[in-house]
């Protein structure tokens, strides 16, 4: 990554304003259907108007991820929850498309295995956390333990808890345990970004129909998903309670409007970029002493140049690039950023000088 892109204060403010409507204020009581509109699009007209924004987001993410990995201090855990057909997989694919795959791991959590059920409920999630420098994505997460497990209590029966552990309000207790666990992680350098892709019932119906109608999409269709749709209200209640109890100062929830896939991707990108910007990871710099040691090694390597070879071909290439840049600046045409149309400018995620 050659250039370092910093956003101006104004651009940062615009980005903060853009993601503000998605935030679940810690301590607030959420009623999903009332408080969040799955069709919201922040005044963006259509998919085309959002293309430049998504590109900018992907590019910034790539830059910040490289810095996150180089600094090796923070880890980032992205938690993705949604109802079926909300677009979790596509969001991961698009938003992370520019990021070095070595620094990102995606884990999809399914029905727990026998081994997983033989442990405490957070065990399987804890064992897949990202390392420092990495971005880990949970496609479904520990939140299933207060969602599908709550809507279908037979899942809880399978967890083989002792009687004493199921007494009282087990869901309130799990919220607290999850909050405590997340607090422990953030205190120790792991930032948690929680995203709920909010889909409307009607858009889910249309997406299921598309899976039936388009042969290439048939594989995605599951009769079980349609059965789960019957429990829409129960899921909505479980989501609302989860959002009310587990949006914390250290790990707040974001409700992403998901009826338009293109908008959901921009919104997710914007939340992730904001998080990384706040962490502000830096490429490590070398001390004066280290630089001196490097110079000595450099001189020794230069002295080993065979007859007729350049002492340091890299240095010559760098000098040539500098000269080329100088003469380009000499042009009377002002330099324009490579990407970032009018809409990117509006949101303030265009390249800053
Ligand atoms: P999919 O994401 O479509 O591959 O489906 C994964 C399935 O695993 C979904 O039906 C989830 O409800 C289910 N699942 C994920 N986590 C859990 C859990 N902790 N307990 C029970 N079922 C789960
Ligand atoms: Mg599924």
C-alpha cells in the first residue's frame, strides 16, 4: 500500500453522521419494527449512486487492514446476525473484496456439534476469535444462543445444563454473560463490531421466491428457512430484546437497513471503516538506532554489487519515480483523485490530499 489516505475532519464528520442512524444507543429499549426501517437509504437514489461509495469503502478498508496487521496490537471481531436471506454472505463477499485474505477469517456457525454441546455455551465462539492484527468475521455468532435457542427451546434442552443453571431468567443471564465476555475482550484489545442486517418480511418473501425461480439460486433455497419465516414475530421479539440488552458502550449494535443489498454493503463498509479509523493502527516506525543498523547492512550489500551492476537498483527506481512525479506536477492540469464521484464526496470518503 503505497499511499496513506487520511480523511479530513469534515469527511470524518460526514461518515459519523452517515452511520449514526444505525447505532443502537446503549441502554435504549428497541422495538425493531418501530425503530428501524429496513428500506432506509440515507437519501441515496439508487445502486448506481452508491457504487463510488462502496469502492471507496473497500479501498479504505484494505488500507486500514494492512495497518492493523502491521501494528499487530488490536484484533477486530465482526459479528453478523440476520434473518434468513438478509444477505450476510454477499455482504462479507463484497465488503471484504479488497482485503488481504491472510488477515481475515470468516467463521460460519451452524447447529452445534456433540463436542460443542459438551462445553459451556461460549466455548465454540471463544475458540474462533481473531488474533491481534486480524479481522475475524462471525457469520452467525454467540448471539444465536439468545435467538434460535430462545425461539426453539429444544436447542436449550440439548445443551445439557444442570437444573440450577436453567432457573430464573436464563436469557437475561445470558445477555449479562455475553456483555461481560465482550467487555473482557475489548479491555484486552479486541474491538467488536456488531451488525444486524434488518430485512423486511416482504423483501424476505421476494428473495425466497427468487431462490425458487432462478435455477442458479435453487441451491440456496431451504424449506426450513420458510418454516422459520412462520416464526417471524417470535424472532423479531428475540432480536428486539437482544438489541435492547446487549448494545453496550464497549460493543454497540448497528442495525443495518438490508432491503437493498447495495445499501447494506455501503453501510457495513462505513461502520467498519469508522471502527478502524478510531483504532487508527499505524505501520511500525524504526528507531534512530535501528535505522543506523539498516544503513550499515545497506552499505555492506551495495559493496557486494558485481561488476557493471547498479549498487542499489531500488534506489535508482525510486529516484526515477520521484523525477517522473515532479515533471507530472509541473503540468498545469490539477491532479484529480482516481475514484470517488459526487456521491463519494458528499459522504466524505473520497481520497484526501
Ligand atoms: P445457515 O446459516 O443457513 O447455513 O444455517 C445454519 C443453521 O444453524 C441455522 O438454521 C441456525 O439457526 C443454526 N444454528 C446456528 N447456531 C446455532 C445454535 N447455537 N444453536 C442451534 N442452532 C444454531
Ligand atoms: Mg440458511
